[in-house]
C-alpha cells in the first residue's frame, strides 16, 4: 500500500545448540551455517541504526544550475535542522545511516557521501558540510531505473544494520534511458526495500527538456513502492527546501499525515510508465 502526499498537505510532516557433554566434535566436523544463516549473522553483528537511507539525487541537464544548488542546500539544511535532530532522538536507537549519490544516465552515478552514521548534531554537521562542498556536476539523460539498480547493492556495503531500508529518489522528469523503471522498482521491492519519491515540478513542462505533465502521478504509479511509501511533490521553488525537510522527517521518523490510500497495483498507471522512453524515441529515433 502506498501513500501520496503533496507539499501543501505534508508539512511535516542462532540459538546455541546444547551438545553431548561427553563428546566434543572436532572443529572441522562442526556444522557450518548455510549462506543465508551466515549472512543473517553478519548483518546482526553490524552496529544497529533505525533506518538505512539512500538519497539518490538527479543531476541531469534538465535541472538548471539554480535547481541543483537549491536541491543540495535543501538536503544539507534538512540534515542539520532542529526538526530532523529531534526526530532522530525519538527513534529507538537514535541513529540513521545515510549515503548520498547523484545520477543521470543509466551508467552515470557518483557517490558524494559514502555510508555515514548520523547520531547527533556533530555527525549531521559533518555530512551537511560535505554535501554542500562537493564538486557540482551534471549529466545527460534521466535513468531512474539506473539509479535504483545502482542503489540496491549499496545496502550490502553498508557497515550498519537498520530495521528499514529506503531509497529516496528525487528528479524532474520520467525515466528515458536504461531499463524500464517498473522492473527496477519491483526488484527493489522484492528485497524489502522501500522507494519514496520527490518529483520536482517547479517549471512548466517543456518538450525540449523531456518534461511531462503530472510527474507526481508518474512517480506515484511507476517509481515508488513498499510499505508506507510516499511522494512529496515540489511545485513551488520557494518551498523546495521545506519539501526536502518534510520528506526526510517522514522517512526517518516514519511520520505520515492522514493519507489518501492509493492501491496502485489494482489500477492502470495514470501516466504511462514508458512515457519517457517513448518521448526520447519520438524525438531522436532511438
């Protein structure tokens, strides 16, 4: 079940086996855990956090330089905000693990912030500083599927273990490169990963930049998924930073306002999930 939230309404927003005491097996003869059990043991040995959060940020050329700057500032300021730090304190462990990467084409992703644990103001300040001072870059095409496929194995590299795993996708257009987005989404969901969306809709749709009407519907029906997943749409440039802060609060503290239930699986997408690919083919013939 998924939830759709507009920025106008979302202002927050192995047990040890007992052995025979008269006989002790040699080390080589002891039963070894199978692959799944070994993996579970390795996960349990990691330091606990409340959520593992991947911030996947669009830097395609359809994003102008001002949008790129405001987007970065929004994430940097949200992480050090009083509301975010208060939400952190309310969690059972009081800790989240975050990694931040930028993406455009299906093979163009760059990690800006490797996995870092935020457990208070000092760690938050450090992550915020590094986001703000990373080199600005841009790329061609828009591959949301590429971002999801890139994000999934990052959870296996995380040195922390969270009770929830979330990919946070922000972008200003539909998938137009790489694999279809729905396949990537479904694979992530099968792994127990939640995907949330931040569609950026501050400019009128333009054919030259491959924009579409109702990008929020597209994100809701084609991109997000998992228990409690949601979309926060940015339709006002002045509320860009507020929207990012709202979304992070919802992801970390799992706060959701009274929702409008949208059983996406039970209906056809309101915007075709291959609309970006079709627009690209119509324009460039490939």
